[in-house]
């Protein structure tokens, strides 16, 4: 599942693989973007653990998490 994904040395491939297994409901592209934005393993866990259930989503730099966008009316 982590084929061709660069995992920062500080995080460790095995730990990131376990997180990917745990959060397999999160799309691969979102997981990879979360990995890029995380500053540590704890940060990655927090980002993934607070991932919203509804789409569409976008990254919020202020809160450092994925947020659900409001539907257009």
C-alpha cells in the first residue's frame, strides 16, 4: 500500500505502514498529503485521527487539519 511513497526517516516506514493499515478508509492521496504535512509521527496521527467523515475536504493551515468544505448553494 505504500509502494512508491517516500517516508521521512524520522517517521519510520513500519510505523507509517501500520498507520496506513489503521486508516485505510482515508484515500491514498489524502494519506500521502497528510504525510507530507506532518512534522512528526504524533502530528501525523492527529491529522489522520481528526480526518472528517464527509467530502469534499481541504487542508486548513491554521488548524493543521483536514476540514469539510461547505456545500455550494
